[in-house]
C-alpha cells in the first residue's frame, strides 16, 4: 500500500450540499476500491492564480489516502469525467 495525496478544485457555482456530496463520493470511491482515507481537508474557496474557462475562483479539497497502485488511476478517471471538477492532481508521497 502506498501513500497518496490528491488535491482537486470544484467549480464555485456548485452549491454547498452538492459540493459535500461530491467530496463524499470521491472518498467513498477510494474506500470501495480498497483504499483508506486518512484525512480530508477543505481549505475552501480561494482565488485562482489564473482564470480557467473564465472562472476566477474555486473550492479546494485536499485528500490524504493509502491505496494500491491502481486506485489513483481510477480516481483520476472519475475526476476527469466529472464536470464540476476544474483541476486535479494526485501524487504519491515518499515513504
């Protein structure tokens, strides 16, 4: 099992309830694939360094998790197909 860190930015137009459901969906995805979520931090709404599709701010979420090597690819696939996720990054932490 490897340690990973995922950060993603949710569009600011997503309402609070839908945003909470989306964060829970990604956490459930990790646990369903055999991963273990260590922490979910929500730095919240922040101004972007540059606009993405004319949007100047986004809601940041940071997730630390432990999983097998195939799980981050599945997580990235789900980030990619979700229209409410503007940007994402998943990195492996050193042991």
